[in-house]
């Protein structure tokens, strides 16, 4: 009933003993000779007290198996130092009980290889930013002719032309650094630290590129004028975000050159001599060129957000109407064994709901609408007593149980021109679920479409249970994945949902509703309750164009 039973089966399967393992390698791109820290969390086991970490180069050598102590809180960390060979390394971690598995990876590169990673990250950001601007320009061109439309097109063309003047990435600097070959590059550890900010920026740039790709902006269908303009607005915000991250990367490279003395590192890497002097001179020559590029790139994110503001004020409000306001939902799931509950969790969602439709429609005909619910999981609650389902044998003593809460984040939906909301879309607790709707008179009927983005796999409740078996302490991790936001919304609202348009005291129209929903399996083994509210007469901030 209501697809609850398959979810119950998943939850029950998590009773199988075995530890979860979460692991990361830092930095993800290391220089030759630079230590890499392997760290994470797993279950604690009194007998072994250690996690097994296997690290292997893509060629097969070097290969090492290390033992990392695990604290009673389940944390482990160890430093891998055999990084003299460039290439990709895999990391496989086995939990102390031998049943949990986790994996990570990192790269080792010479200075020239790091330069290539920086260059690739710059190129990916530039590609996404320019493609997003192109989408926005194509959308504007397809709109009905007007002065406002032409102004938007000209603003986008101005940004595109300005961006083309930037030497991005700064090939003179990176090109010189790439001359430093692997066999010449064993840099002492103090000097390697100078590149730490660049290594961190590569990770930020890669995450931004992935985030833009996950958003689907570049492939999103253009259902109607209002949805099309909204896509252009979102695309421009993502473009501003990409260019801003690119600006940060260029600034980081600039500081490394000016303030932290890359030429001295070149001398250390290749030794004093003609090659070192040649590379150092080339790096210095690139600095002067980069100063002008940095100034131009610094201005671009603001110019793109000006386009967002113009799109919103002059084009969207010219053709479309939007009902937009805060949204909240609370969903509670309870598992019962007979008439006894044994597990319960609650997830709280907060964000914004938006309804969009064109101003000009055929009189007397239903008006098509589009929109979405977007936001974050902002709070979690959890309770379990698995021993109701599977009683603890009398020979075993419960020593400890600890709830490992899933991540939660403040609601990230704010102003129409706020790229902070875009930045927060990479959080594992964010969601964006679109819907189609129809307004017939004052009645709106909506149905949800597949999520554009939803909770990541890390959104799960975990309880670490430590017991004494009579011989030694042992542990298990009870894991319960959280239902995705799409499931929460579609089951809470129902297959179709109706809401009436209202008017306030001044005659302004808005949409608001507060309601509850209840679902349960036929045997009441799983019971789910929702509390949902939204109100487009209320706003987070004053929207542009109001």
C-alpha cells in the first residue's frame, strides 16, 4: 500500500551486522612527495580496534596496507607518505569487524601536473558559464520582440564579448609550470604547502561544474514563456556562480605568484640554472598579463546578476505572474511490531513554493501553470528500539547506543538574484521538485514531476549500537535511509492536489493552504503523517519588481 512495504523491507535489511565506512583523502590532488591524509568514520570494535586501509597506485605499485586506530567514537585517520610516483591512487577501507567497506581516491602530480589540473578546472568553469549565457541569450531571442528583450540580449552579448578578452586560464603561468617534469620534481614539504590553496580550489571548481551539470539547466525543456524565462534566470545565476568561482581561482593563482613566490619553488623543483631562470622569467611575465584579466573577470559575476535582475523586472513581469512564498513540511514515519512502535523518524523541510503562468490567456479557458517546491531538510528527529523486533539475548549486555544524525542545513532559498541559494544546491539535504498545474477559475490543480535534484545518499539515520558479548565488546550500525523529498511531497500532497486562489484585503491574489495527511499499511506496520503549509502572501525578502 502506497509503496511503504518495499521501504520497510530496506529498513529491516539494515539489521544485518556490519559497520558503515565513510572515508576521504586530503588533498584530492597532491604534489609528488606530499603526504595524503586518509580519514573517516566507522564502527568501533574492542577486539581489533583498527581499520584496514589498502592504498594502491593505478600501475599496481606502490601498494600498501596500513592499520589505522579507531577511536571509541568511530573516527580514524592516518597519513600516507609514499607519494613519489605520479598517477591515480585508490583507497579501500575495511571496518574493524571486517564487514564494512568504504572507498576513496586521490591523484599525485608534479607541479606541472597540478598546473594541468588547474587549467582543466578553469576550462570547465568557463565552458559551463559561457554555455549558460548562450542558453539565456537564445531564450531572450525567442521571446516576442520588445525593447526590453533587445536590452537583455545586448547585455548578454556585452558580457560574452568581455569574457572573450580574458586569457582564461592564464596560459603563460600555467604553461611555464607545466614544463617542470615529474622526474625533476621532488619538493620539500614546507614549500609544497604553498600550493595548498590551489589544491583546495580545484576541488571547489570541480564541485561547481558537477553542480551545474546536475541542475539540468542546459537540458531543461522550455514548456512555455514563463518557464522559459525562469530557466534563463536560473541559468544566469548558475553562470554568475561559475564565473565567481573562476575569479576566486584566478585570485588564488595570482596570490601564489605574487605573495608566495612560485619562482622560489621552481628553483627548488628544477635546481638553479638556465631552465629554472627561464621558467621563473616566464612566470613573472604571466603576472602582468593576469592582472588585467583578473580585473575584467572580477566584474563579470556582477554583470551577469544585472542580467538576472533585468530578466526579472523587465521580461518576466512583462509576460508572467508568479505566486511565490514560504513552504514548510513535517513528515513522521513510525514502524510498529504488533502494537509496539520500534522506530520513528521525523524530517522537517523548509523552502519556497512557486506558481508561474502567463498574463495573456484565452478568456474562460483553464490557465496552464508551472512551478516547483525547493529548499532543504532543516531538522531531523529519530528514535529506535530495534530490540522490540529482535530482542537482545540475555547473554549480551547493551553498553551504548548513539544516534548519528543525517546532515541538515538552513533553508537556501532567498532572493531572485541571490547566488548563495545556487551555492547551497550542492548540499546533500537540498531538493528541487517541479510540478505542472492548471488554474480553472480560482481552483488550481497540480501534479508533481520527477525531481530536478534531491537528497543525496548520505541522508540516512545511523545508530551505533555497542554490546558486550561476554567475551569482548562488539558493535553494529543500524542504518535507515531517509525517503527523498520527491516521495515526501508526492505522498503528502497526493497524486493530484487542489488549492484555491484567495484575495487579501487590498485585492491581491495569493495561494495558501495548511493541511495534514495520513497513510498506513494495511497491518499498520508503517504509519506516516504529514503536516504541510505554504503561503504566497508571505515572502522571505521583497521580490524584485513588486
